[in-house]
C-alpha cells in the first residue's frame, strides 16, 4: 500500500498550510474572543472568500460548476491544515463543501448551475445544512418541520437548530416532512432554499463553549414559500440522502479534529522542550515523553483512519463504517490530547496567554456534531453485524 500523497494532494496541503499560517493563525484568538463583532465578522468573511479563491469551497464539485475537483483525500488534508489554525473556519469550510456535494449528488442540472458556482466562488460565503431540530438531533427521522404543497409551491414551517454558518449562508439545504402518514423517516424530502427567502429568520448566534468564531444559529421557517423547483431529488426520499451525506461529513469533522489535536500537541511539545524544571527541560523527563508518545501515536492512528475513509469515498467504495470509525477515533483523540497538551504546559496552559485552552474548547464539540461518539458506535456495530448477517 502506498501512503504517500499524490503531487496534487501534497500541493493542496501546502497551499492550505500557508493560508492557515499567514491568514488564519494571526487572527484566530481575536475571533474566538469576539470583542468587536462587526470587525470580526468582516475578517471572518474575508477569510472565507480567501478559501473560495483557493478553490477550497467546492473541492469535490465538478469543474464545470466552478469546483476544484481535487478529491476527498485532498479535501481531508486541507481541512486538517486549516483546523490547525482555526477550527471555526475549518467547520464552515467543511459544511459548505458538504452542501455543495449534496447539490451535485441529487440536484438537477438547473439547480447545479444556479447554486454550485455561487458556493464555489464565494458569492455565497457559506452553505447551510438544515437537518437537526430540538427534538431531532441524533434521530433526524423524528423531525417536525413540515413542507406542504400549495399549488405549484411548497410552504415550509418549522425550526432547525444548531445550524453552522447560518448567518453567512447564501443557500440552505432543508429537510422537511412531506408525507406525515409515511413510516418514520420515509416521508421526508429535501429542498434548496435561498438565504434571503421571505419567511426565513436566522436567530442570534448561540453562545458556545468553543469554535466561537463560527456562527451557530436557529433557522426559523414561518410560512416560507418556495417554488416547486426547490425540491431536490425524489419526493419523500430525503432521509436516505441525509444519512448518506452525513457519512461524508464525518470525514470532514474527523479531519478537523485531527488538525486541532495536532496543533495542541505541537505547541505543547515545543513548550516542553524549552521549559525547564528541576534543572532540565520537561521534555527530557520520561513521564512527559510517554505522554507525548501516546498522544502522537493516537493522532497518527486518527490520520490513517481518516485518510482511509477519504480514500474509500474518493474511489466509490463503501465508506460509512470507515467514516464513523475515523470520526469517532479522531474526535475522542482530539479531546484527550488537548488535555494532555494543557497538562504538559502546566499552569500557563490553562490561561489565554497560549492557545491550548482554545484548542481544548474547540475540540470538545467534534465528538458531538455530525453524529455523537455514541451514534458512531451504533453505526459501526450495525455495519459489523450486517457483515455476518
């Protein structure tokens, strides 16, 4: 097996690394604090446009629609490099790519022509993935949002929760119940709704523990009327689409978690090599050495799991189990190693003088969104049992 990146994939990783170091890292702490909301918003949007200019907002979208068409592995390594500097930017990039992939996978030609170039170019700063609700998080089949046919139109009513980048989204992919009498999960459809459509209200951003620069909002649909052409894919086939796209999204979040974990340990390793206690550097002591060895071993395992899932998806192989394994391991590892990094740094690691506490806060949600760690275990077990059924 060849574990080397191709020349194109390595180039994408290097471009992402340079952008992260020059544009994202210098402002990440400021955006996390959010002291000047208007100025910070302008900086964040500028960085999103920078990613679009690099082709990073449609990495698996066909070139004819403005995408860079570089593949899933290149997407994964790019997300990891971006997340090393700013997890908030990385999650916006990940979700926008996921929205683009949904449109490309099930949209008709007109929908692709209308929306994909706007996402890829940055005309739309982000895309919104409107699936979760207050009572339908880990179980999206229990959603209550309704879409009712009215003549040639659909009228959508309901509230979606925890929608990443909703404030910046030019278009939302929205799931709603279209046949309330169908068996659970069978009567759900998928719609494309432009962000400025009358009847949409994006509520104020949630006050979150981490990834604070990335807006997370309620999106309220109140008699939101969309044309019949807003339906994507087949009527009442939306739940299957959601499940399939979430599997791909887990590669993005696993890649993001890996980047945060690497950033934390790289900082702690450098600090431990310079900080002296008892007349010698912390890094020369066996205890800290073992902590670093364990952390980097787990991070390397995460990297291989994520890339294997990305490779399978890129080559049209089954990847759902691999994506769940990658997301589970990478997110749990990121949480663990961020705390290891803080422990290695000691008291200063607990302060905002260094970025370790931000990394720990940013990592925490990776084991929650795009399917909790518990849900990943359910999916993995289900796949394992299906293999012997």
